[in-house]
C-alpha cells in the first residue's frame, strides 16, 4: 500500500473506512464483510464518527500496535 493510514471513519450504514492524511479513502469494510480497496473519489457521504489514528503525525510504537490490531481485525497483514 503506497498511502499510509491516518484515520478511520465510521458510517451510518455500519461501514468502516480507513483514510490517509489527505482525507482520501483507502479501503472499507462492513461488519463481518470483506475489505475492499477504494478510489480517492469514493469518500463516504454518511460519516458519523471520525477517529484520527496518528494524532501527532508520527507513528509511535503504541500507534503501530493499534494499527496492527486494527488491520488484524480487518484480516489484513
């Protein structure tokens, strides 16, 4: 993946969307569903919550652990 994960959107329909520092979507999944890659134009319109995963702009060891757990829950390496 060439774009780094910066945050996570939760959508009204239950979808979760990972986005990069430019707030462009990277990938999405529905609960229990498979993960799909998104185009930059696929920004969801129904965002209900935004979580910044790298708040200081750097990825500390705690941030890496959080991202590892998130990607594992999405069944991604």
